[in-house]
C-alpha cells in the first residue's frame, strides 16, 4: 500500500475513533457536570498535576524513538518494554510516598488518598506502551479503534453509575483506573504479533535514549507550561477555581486534543518515511496544515462565539465563571491545533531538540508572568497569558519549520485563509440565527444555530475548496478499489 493510502486509511480510522471518543467524553462530562461539584473536578485535576509529571518519565521518549527507528525493531521493543516497566514501578512508589506532601502543598488533605489511588495508573499504562508505539509505527490505526473507544465508554458508564450512587470524587477516580486497565488489556489483544521477551540490550537502550532524550526533555518543559497554570490556580485560588478553569481549558482545547489527534497521530510516522525528500515533506506539511485548519478553525470560532449560551444552557449558571476563560482559551486551543503539524516535522527532520528550545522559551514567559496574572486577575488573567504566549510560540515554530522545509509566508496564507474566512462567515450566520430564536427555547436555538453553522461552512468548503473535492474523489476511488478487491477475493 502506498504511503498516501496508508496515511489516508490512518486518518480515516483515527477519525472514527476520535469522533466517537469525543462524543462519549462530552456526553459523560455533561452528565457528570450536572451531578458533581466543580471542586471535585478540581481535586482530580490536582492529583493529575503530580501524576502527569511522573508519567512523562515513564517511557523516556522511547516511544518516539521506536517509531523513528529503521530496520528490525524487535530487540528495541523488548528493551523498551523492560525499561518502561522498571521506570514505571519506581515512579508509582514515588507518587505513593509523595502523596501527603502534594496534599500539603495544595492545602487539601483529601487529595492524599485520591493521588495514591490514581498513581496505580502509572504502572497499568506502562504495560501497553510498546504496543501502542508499534501500532503507530506501522500506521495500524484501525487496530487502535478498540482500545481507544471501549475504555472511554466504560469510563462514562462507571463514573456516572458511581456518581448516582453518591461516590462523589471517587466516581472519577475508580472510573479512570478501570479505563487504564481496559486500555492496556485491549492493546495486548490487538497486537498479537508481538510479545515481550525478557531481554535487555544496553546498546538498544542507548540508541533509544539518545533520540528520546530530546523528546522527553521538551515534554518535561511542555508539562510545566501546560500545568504551571493549574498549579498556581490550585495553590493560590483553590480547587473550585481550578475546576472552573479546567472545564474551560478542556473545552477550548478540543481542536488540539481531539480534532488534531485525528491527523496528528499519523503525521510523525508518515513524515518519517519521507524524511530525506524535502520537497515531498514540504508538500505534505502544507497539505496537512490545510486539512487541520479546515477542522480546527471552525470549531475554535464556534467555541469563542457560543461559549456563553453553550455553558449556561447545557451546564447551568453554576459553571458561568468558565465562560470568559473559555472564550480566551479558544485562541490558545486553535494555535495548538495548527502547530501540532510543526512538531512532527521537527522530529521527522531529526531536530527533536528544537522542541526543547521552544518549550524553554514558553516556560520562561509563563514563569515570569503567571503569578501576577493569577494573583491579580484570576483565571481570566491566566487565560489571557496563555493565549498571548501561544501566538508568539506559533510564530517561532513556523520560522523553525521553514528552516527544514523551506516554506514561505504565502504557503501559510494559502493553507489558512479560506478556512478562516469561511469559519467567521458561518459563525456570523449562526449568530444571527441564534439571536432570532433564543428566548423561550434556548436549547433548540443553540442546536439549530450549531447545525446551521455546520451546513453553511460545509457547503462553502465543498464549493470553494478544490483540494477538499480532490481529496473526497481520491478517497472514494480508494474505497471503490478496496470494494472490488474484496469482491474479487470473495468470488
């Protein structure tokens, strides 16, 4: 199968997984937000500030190194499995012992048992790390559908059931542990062609670490950047404000964490296959940038436009403090979604250290301005700071990307202008519709406005974007050829 068909198939299967996951996540979040308190969500966020920090060191960048590696990878996979498991065991014990001190830092005694319970996920997740890396390396995204989707549904069912039974914050904790168990078990199920051997090769470990150290280095810095705000809010403003901010952050980052995930999971493995062909890499980068923007820009514009009626209508006035942060963070989420393409180019171009340099710059800016933003302007001030830093970060990332693929400003304009214009136009039409329908039936008005925006935007893209039409035609041709092959085999 050609690389284009592999990538297209990968995008298709990741799309199914992501859309389905996103639906169940949003449905679960909506139901739980009606049943639980913002402070309970904030408590779990506090626990994951510590756990996510330790999780970064679990695989030490070996996953990216395994994907990048050429030739026979079985020895490298075995070495990675043993290394990750040993590191995860140490990190679990560290989290368990550090829990009382983390609770003291956040001035929340109830955080101690929550953190200790959730830390078991470090061990559970480590058992499936190699399997997911191998699936990504081989672009086997259809096989990932099961371990991506089933645990999400299980998380929703368990958490809602336990919340109805009055378990409070523990409904979130227990559901997350079950999610991790199912994810790892299913990863072993869908990768039957590899089973770990108890062999550890020092040369393989060194090669994996030499590549992965830059990835984990940037991941550590990015962790501080993306969690420093949560840390300051939790410490200075308390778990309730962290619950509001976390809610806004998760909603605003849908383009980065969900929509771009559709394409982002495929980028690095696909780019790695053409790393020596600059012209092909440049063409693939800008084509992908265009497709990412077609999805992420309208979602971000919709988030910023309908934040207030969305929260007040669906979640109630209890969550109103999240409205302004959601609107501001919409820009942050959009730029993160578009920039995901650039990090893949850095890694495929053999420059993962650039991720570290960019992250250092981000960390310096956040470190200087975060405390005054939190102390004097609350979660709104933190949201504005994140948005401003993301703008500068995007400019720097684009400049470095151009050094690898020799891109031009006109290439970025060509990729981004049409989705931007059509998104704003469709949002204006939807806003007009909502203004004329809102009042007695706010929910119906919101749904109708959202549907209208999707229709207007979709039709406009089909009419004006020949690249999308070509992509649809090529996809239909591939599907028809696959159907004929299956029919021929059956005959």
